[in-house]
C-alpha cells in the first residue's frame, strides 16, 4: 500500500502531467473523489498566488484537515412523547384491523417526527 505522502505526490505529479482524475484513481486504486479533493486543495494554493513548486511543497508538508460537526443533543420532551404515543396508538389500531403491512417502523416514526418539526 502506498503511504499517504507518496500518494499525494503521485496524484499531483500525474495531474500536472495532464492525466485525468479518473485515470489517476484507476492507476492508484483509490476513489476519484479522493483524487478530486487533493487536486482542489492544490489548485486553491495556486489561486492564492503561490508558485507550483511552493504549492506542492507546502501542500505535502501540511497535515490533512477533517471537517467535523458537533452532534445536536436532542431532548425527549412531553410534546415528543405524546407525538410518539399517537403514532404507536395508530400502529395498534392498524394491527387490530389486520393491516400489518401499513404499520409504521421505527424509521417511519422518526421521519414523521422530523416532518412535525420535533427533530
């Protein structure tokens, strides 16, 4: 397996030689989106006015950046409980009528709560 540093070098060298992103991804056996990400970051440095050599050396020396988002904490309020209870009651009614295929699954209940604006 090629190390990340070497992979970045090969991607940028191949790109500067005129190879397409798809050809590079096939050659290295990695995702085309990964190739696209490296090329976009390289081109962003070029847009800032750096020379190609400076852009390559600065880009290869920098650590990869990952975007992360903080998870949203949800609270189980009385309004949410009552909405869930209504949906479960609806499920019980459908079951008693023999409509097993119309029962709401957990994911359906979640989508319904989203539609009602609770989540």
